[in-house]
């Protein structure tokens, strides 16, 4: 879908199609895409700030004894 939306936006903005209704649709679609991108970036920033170890999957993964042992061995080697 993003490729089609991008192509549609290029066609509308270059003036190849001169229908005002399509202009408005193109602007609404691009605003929607911008909102989705900003939302995703904010989630990624929060994920990094909270730390990877606070993620539910990582908590589950760290509860597996062999994984925890491997991670602690790697951390002790780095010190």
C-alpha cells in the first residue's frame, strides 16, 4: 500500500491529474502516513528508553535458565 500511495501522491503533486478532490485525498493519505510514522518512532524511542530488558518477550527469554547463563557469561567476560 505505501508504494501505491507514494506513486499516487507524486502523480497528484506533479499536476498530471488536475482534479481537486484527488488533491485532497492525496493530502489526507500523506497526513495519515505521517501520523503512522511519528507514532512508530515514538514507540521505538520509548522502547529504547525503558530498556530492552523490560520488554515482555525479553523478560520471558531471560527466565529461561540457559539464556540467562549465556548472558551472564558474556557480561562477566566484558568486565
